[in-house]
């Protein structure tokens, strides 16, 4: 019984002591006279703007001038078949078709690597991802399309 009381008192004493790491923190991301505030942590030179606020709510940008749901597929134009096609025309048309199909596939692969254009709701400013603004937007029908 006495050991439980002793260890309980030790626990209370240790819990009431301030930890030096938490006690010396002077981080306040909204206050102060500086234009930018330093963030605590191991990475040096991390800052936040003084007017930075949470939460960051974003929406995908909408471009109402785009009415097509399949923008990349609409750009794919296979070669036209001539009226009097002969067996000699088949390899040429096949190579043209393969070339245009591979160009279309490259544009689809490039679109898959792109980022969406995010807009911050509170300010209306675009969000930069890795230093650039995204290119995937919603069209007039509210479908994601690659510009």
C-alpha cells in the first residue's frame, strides 16, 4: 500500500514539472510583428505567412468554356480511308493510323502525370504543387478534363 502511494506521488510530481522542450516554444503563426514566422522543427528556414489560417479548403478549378467531356479523344483524328483503296495503300494507312494513335497515347500518358488546378476557397488563389499550378480542370459538365 505504501509503495503505491509513493509511486503515485512520484508520478504526480513528474507530471507537474514543465518539459523544457515545450516550455521554451515561442511559436505563434498568427502573431508577432514579423511578416513571416519560423516553423519549429528540424528543417531550417521553414516559414508561414503571418496571415496564414487553417483549414486550407480547396476546390478543383472550373473552366466553363470547355464543353467536351472527352477533350483528348476529340483531338484524335485517324487518317481518312480513300475511296478507291488498293492493297498498296494498306501499309501506308496503317503506319499513319499507328503514328496518330501513338501520339494520342502519349498525350493521355502526359495528362496522367499532371496535377489538378486547385483553388483555395478563402482567397480564390491557385495552389502551387511543386512550384507549378495544375492543368486538370472541371469542364462545363463538371467532369475533369486535361487542358
